[in-house]
């Protein structure tokens, strides 16, 4: 069953990635995989964020924790199986580190998860590092045509 609000997501002008290009790449990924997932989340907060001490008021403790939480660009779900998607204009080693960190935090927050997939998406990739992504279990998908989505 495809994502129920996919049309709304794809037609929205809301930025879902860190940059307009990353948003275009994330939308390109969703277009390519429209039937592979049943729901999607954007800017997913993972982990505890900053933990202020008891000397701070409750509202400030909550604000700091939420504001400084790490955020996965997108998590796509098929049933109870997540796929964490990290978008970059040009994929480099930073995406690997982010995906490994997000996977660990997602599993800490959801200890019953048995399987988690990791995907790095971008317009291009730094030469010679694709094998490093594979070594860490990260799938790579490139969408050089996604920039055309920025004009529409």
C-alpha cells in the first residue's frame, strides 16, 4: 500500500530537507519508491538532545531537549520496518556517520526493531567512496535529475 498522502507531499512547497536541493532529492527518492512504503516521517528527532540540569525551568529543559535533538532527514516505513534516508547534494563520508548514528538512536528509542535499512541519496557521490557505503550497509541512490524538480 503506497504512502496515503504522497501526492500532497510531492506537490508541497514545504522544505523537507536541509536545503532546497536536498528536498528535491528526497522527493525524487519518494517518487522512485512510491509503492515501497506505507508511511513517511520528516525531520525525525532521535536521541535525548541536550539534557539541562534541575536548576532550569521545565519549559526550558523541554525546549533544549527538542531543539538540540539529532534529526534524521526522512524515515520511510513499511509496516514496522524503517528505512532511514539521509540526503546530501554530494554524498560523502558524513552521510555514513549520520546514518550509523541515526540507526543506533532509532534502535535505542525502539528496542523491538529487528531490521533497519539505511539509504544515502544525493545528486552525486565523491569519487572512490561508494564501496565504503556498502561496507557499512548503506545503500546509495543518486538522482542527478532531481535539480529539475527545483524549477517546477
